[in-house]
C-alpha cells in the first residue's frame, strides 16, 4: 500500500507541475502577441497604441510592473528632405582665386572653396553672406547658384574679427540665373537656440558641391579662440568640413540660425562631431554694417587715439569688470579725447557690435573712414559700481592727432 500511495502522490505532483507550466507558457505567449500588436515588423509603433496601458513583464516567477507610460510624440508631415529642398535654394557655392604672401615673403596662388547664404536684395544688387576666411586675399570670386550657373561676385565688405563678409552680385549678372531656383534665406529673428535642438548644416563640403548633414546643438555660447580674437559660437555635431564655411546652419523650421565657420583642425583628427557656427543674431549687426561700407584709401582709415588692453576672462573675474577693451590712456587731441573717453573706461561695442579684445576693436574702428561718426558703448566706474554709457565719436585720421 505504501508503494501505491507513493506512486499516486508522485502522479499528482507531476500533473500539478504540468498545469503550472502550461499556464506560465500561455502567459508569456499572450504577452508576445500583445507586443506584436503594438509594433510592426520593421520596428515602427502604431500611433493608436502609443498611450496603451503598460503590459507586465514576466521573468521566471516574478512579475515586474512598468510604472510609467511612454508618451510618443507624433511628428508633423514636414520632413528633413522637405526643409532641405527649400533651404538649398538659399545656399550658393563660393570659389575664390586667392593670392597670399607667406612668412618668407613668397607669393602663393590658390583657390579657396566655400559657401554663401543669399542674404538680401535691393533694386540693383543681390547680397550674399560668407566667412572672411573664405574670401581673404581673393582676386576673383565666383558664386555657383543652385541651377549650376556661375556668376562673378564682388566683395562689398569683410570683417576679420567676426569672420564675416558680404559679397555683391549685380541684377544684370543675375539675368543668367533661373530666378525660380534661388531665394532669400529666412533668418531666425530671435536667439532661441537650445542645447539638444536638431539642426541641419548645408554647404559646399570639400568643394564637391552642396551637401547636407544633420545633427544636434551640442552647446551654445561656446568660447572659441581664433587668430583674430574670441568668438562665441554654436557648437554642433552635424558634420562641418572645409568648404562648408559660409554655409547655413538651419533649425527644423528651415530658418538660418548660424553661419558655418569652424571645426577643429586636422591636428585634432581623432576628434569628431565638433563643428561651430556663428549665431545669426550675432552676425546680422556685423553684416548690416558691412553692407554700408564704402571703399577708401588705407591712409584715410578712422583712428580713435587710445592705448588699450584686452579684458581677459581672468581679469573680468578678479576685478569684477565686463569683458571688453580697457582704456589705459587717451591721446591728447584725439577723437577719443574729444568724445570724453577716459582712462579706466572699458569699451564694450562699436555701432552695436561687441568687441572682446584689442584686435576686434582696431578692426571695427579702421573699417570706417575718418570723419565718420560711430557709437561706442563703454563701461565706466561710478563710485563702487560701473555704469554703461553711450558715446558718439567722430573718427580722425592718425596723422591729425597731436603728438
């Protein structure tokens, strides 16, 4: 009897275990079926089930319950390709024949390839924005429009400190270009660029023709040191290569938020995804000033008559000064003296354009002809505090200043 009782208990245990295994397998199979209903074979998710109640996850005999629902945002119909097709109509390829003199005094000839953004137009002229370093030393400049037509361009003005330049093309020359294939670029009017924003970079990469790369904003107001001074730029991981310079960095509205300018040099070849663009809100005041410039002999360049020193980041932190250019002394009889500028003043901007170091101030001032009135914003001590003052200054030629 003991043997029969043992066999019976064993059979009951096997039966119970089989049932438990059956229910466990069915639960997992049902869960799999429900998951397949949520997503198609290519990994896409149906919008109708995007906010469905979370399904318990089963691991052995332990049930893990998801605590948060995943909210899946549905993008509008506009795609990257739609934005690009529109934005490319505002970007041209720039080819410049350049002549430069090296440190040994040897004259070198070459070709600089870059990009440009169709910025503005008036009754007689089309204006294109690009980088100063693209056209520096140029003896001849050609712009290739989206329809493939090459048109000669003329330099209107260039600013080394801001790495910006304005090119002009006459309406007469534009008759060779199909007007339906190009347009004025829409610009972002406010500085709303945020880290993590998706962006698209357009430009003539490596001179192969206009191309497109996509990425995100990695940082804003990134301080970058160049040969001409400091710039505060947008950093992006969208690929920006030689030839992209002067091209457009656009947001997902198709607006230009920056002008592609820099990437780390080949000495940093192991570093990827670190390109930089000049914020369009920073570039527009400079470009507008460049449009107004007129050519004049070098000896007629404006002169301020101050002895200056750059306010570095360390100095600003130590003394509580704003970043700018510190005036250590003022020449007697100079334009600065006549305007009431004093030793100890810190020059912050010229005609609304920020200056962060000596070279930027010199470049800004000498871009105007003597006799031109400019507006400086300065920071001046007022007791224990500093106040900002707007000062109009009429520039003089250096030779007119009393020694």
